[in-house]
C-alpha cells in the first residue's frame, strides 16, 4: 500500500474538511492561504488517492430519538472458515449496530449500538444478538455520558511521541 506524501497545505485542507465537509473550495482557500483552484486540485487529488473517502452529515442521535448507546463485547462459540463471515453478514444487516470491530483481548468483537431506549436495547440483545448461532457470550455496557466522540483522525503531526 502506497502512502501519499502530504504537505502542510494538504494537512490544512484535510483538517478543515474534517471540521466542515461541506466547505467550498473558496472557503478552504481562506483557511489554508491558497487559491480556490489550487484547493480544488489538491482536494481532487486527495479524493482520487482515497485519503478522502467521502462526505457525510453528522446527525444528532439523541435529537432523532436514539437516546441510548451501548458498547457490547461479543464472543463467538467457534471460529473457522466461514464462521466469522456469517457473523459479519449478521452485523452488516443490523441497523442498530453503528460500528463493529474485530478485537484482541477477552472479546472477539466490540459493537457500538444505538437504540431508542432500554426496551429497544433488550429487544435487540434478546431478539437478535443472543439467538445468533455463533454468539456464545455477550457483555454490555450502557454509555452514561460521552466524554469524547471524535470522528476522523488527528491531523498529521499531532499524535503523541
């Protein structure tokens, strides 16, 4: 995999777009001190290289009625050819699961789940997750308060040494 070399202008464009993905090239030009046409060319190159994967709107889960978030750790009963694929297809089909990760440690998977309330959470766990033939154990934590929920990545050069 080839990693594209980024200069300070590219990093500034990426940082600005993470704050506001709808920023126009003219708005980017003001932030990064380049012309709008230079920002447009750089943005297109970042998109072409796959560094910018797309643009989305951030929605307020709570204002849309999804007031409960849970982190669920899942262990599978068996592993092997096709088993993880079955579980991955199950995860992809569940709209309540907003993120899913295969992890190291005492769980096989960690799921980030958004639902309307505790009743909907219980319905999801007891009606969908636990009945899955691959699931052997489920451990859940209800998110009480979100301290940090950053999207994207830290600008290059800001990671801890």
